């Protein structure tokens, strides 16, 4: 049997609100890692949060973080950053609209404006996985630009659909910025052309793994490129309608060990 590269989204795929992979999921991953298959975290979360989740799966799990903006392969970290022009545009939107914007480096969270304690648990997990990270509060554009070259991606949040729609329209007008979403109340921000799929192609080329030997699991819009790039893109049972429509393969939901179930069926065949 060939060696496969297997890419796992975190929220809604690997874990639910408990933030802990189930014993069945951990056992399946351990079994197929032992058989020689290569597992990766592939998440919108920043590296500091993604690394902690990778450690819960087992030692030596590689990471694609920040929606493809950061990779950690065999302990070696590489990243691309948002341009200074994109940062200026994001900052301007944060000043015009009542949104909460969180930008990320590999080791900290940069808040545009005072941190808002009203974000929901799902958003907090996506920001810092409830375990915290060093935070920086930005109140002036000049402060933000000091982090140019280090900020890899961002997350803009609002519970008001009209506000979020307005933010999306304004953010889409910023050159060198791509938008996606991992939930109904957020907009994911990455450098133009950067996403999980682009990082997977890079990683597979680096490790000499053919795309014909790749699987990925996901549930949200920011997983779409990944799921349609790998050979076997698997929608979780709790995936949104866009993801389900775009993928040829499906499994159970995260509550019922969807990752473990699919892996067992796949490798049994």
C-alpha cells in the first residue's frame, strides 16, 4: 500500500467544542501513523495554537497553519506575511465598522482596538484555543505597521450579518488580500493566493508525496480549496452545504468520530 499524506482541519473536524480529539480518533490516527502514513494539521489557527493541537495527536505531527500562511515541517517553520498595504486597508476597515479584528503572528495575537471579551467560545478557540497567547493591542496604524513582515493572517468577527457583509465588501477591495470563512460570524484574511491548498501542494512537493496519495478532512468554506485539491477530499457530516456540494467523499460528523470512521473504511479497502 502506498504512503498517504492526510490533512486534518481542527475545528468541526478533529475536535468539537471540547477541544479534545476523541479516543477513537486518536487511536485511528496512531494506528495509521504507525503504518507509515503522514498526518498534518491543516487549520486556520495561528501556529502557536495549531502546535498545541498537533501535540495532542502525537509527537512529530507537522502543521499547516494560518490557512496556509505558515508551515512547520520536521520542526522547521516558514511563513508568508500580509503586505503593509493590506495591513493599512484592514486597519481602515476596523476603524470604519464595529467589527473585531484579530491578526496573528506565529506566536501572538494582535488586536485592532481593545480586546473584546464578548466573542463566543468558537471564536475564542479559533483565536487562541482558550490557552492564551501573548497579545498586543493596536490603537494606531503606525503601531500595526511595526509588525509588517510578521503578521501572517487575520480574523474579522461580527455577530451582525449586515456589519459582516459590509466588512466583507470593503475587505474584498483591498489588493493582495484573500477572504474565506470558517463560520457564519467571521471572515478569514490571508495574503492573495495563500490558502491550505497552496500549502499542501508545496508540502507534498517538498516531501515528494504525489497528490494522488493525499486525503483531507474539513467542514468549512476555508477548507474548500484543500478538499478539492487533494485526491480524496472528505466532507465531515457536520460540514456546511458548500463543502458537501464540492466534495465527492463524506463521513460521519465530528461528534461520531468521522475522521476515524473514514480512515478505517478507506484503509480496509
